[in-house]
C-alpha cells in the first residue's frame, strides 16, 4: 500500500543552482507560468508501438516514450504561432530506466526544421525526477519560437534507445506591469485618468 501511495505523489527535483525544490505543476498552480505543450503538434523521430507521444504527455510517471532507432533521438514540438517559452521540464528516472536514461540533451529552437539553432546543451548525471531547462535568449529573456526540438545525444552506459517519462513546456503568464509612478506622481485629474492601460 505504501508503494502505491508513493507512486501517486509528485516527484520533485532539486535545482542545483538555486537549491530550491522544483515541480512544474507547483509553478503552474502559482500562476507565474502556464503549460503550452497542449497547444503544439508533437512528433518523434521513432518510437516503439504503444510508447509514443500519448505516453509522453499523459501526466503519468509510470508510462514513457521509448525510441526505436539510431541516435540522436528527437522530440519535435511545433506551435501554430510564435510562442514564448521560458522553461522545458523533462522527467527522467535513472533508477527505473538505467541505460535508457538520457545523459546529454540538446535543445534547439527555430521557425521550422531547416533553421533550428542550438540554444542549450545539458549533461545529466543519473537524473531521478524533474529536470528544469531554462530557455533564454541572449538578453536573458524567454525565447519566442515556432518550433522546439529536444535531441537526446547520448544515453547512460552507452545505451542505444532512450526513455523519457514526461515533458512539460512552460510559458510565462502575462503579468506585465508598467511602473509609471517612477516618472513622478500623477497628481492632476488628466494624468490620473491615463495612469493605467486597459
């Protein structure tokens, strides 16, 4: 019974840079980000029957995508309009997947397959839980893109095929505020009626 209850609990991942425990669903519930993966068209370079996109997006840590081919293994995420992406979360579990666990992942962005640019490369050392990959432009702002490609370059123990249990794509919510008060107090009626943008 205890094992069953443990499998229902969300699995958290410690962010090594900040020392804060992160979980994508917690961030979604806080209202600072939203999951935009459901607005995209997903495709894979290969998969075994019954281990495809549906299992990668079903919110269950017990199911997974399993590739079936040569490295690199690709997950393609295509949006119908330019979308702001701030983070990608990947759930991997070395204890369950062993040699199927990715050890090096590349994130590429662009408008279509022919102009993808590598924006992040991440080395994973026996991951067990959510791995957060920030997606930023040069000026440290979230990237706007039509397409994201997640490429598994290598696996642990030189494994051939790969397992990924879940992928979540986050976009920041539009909480933009304009601190007009920094330019001085709005004291007249004319200025006060244009104090906020509707």
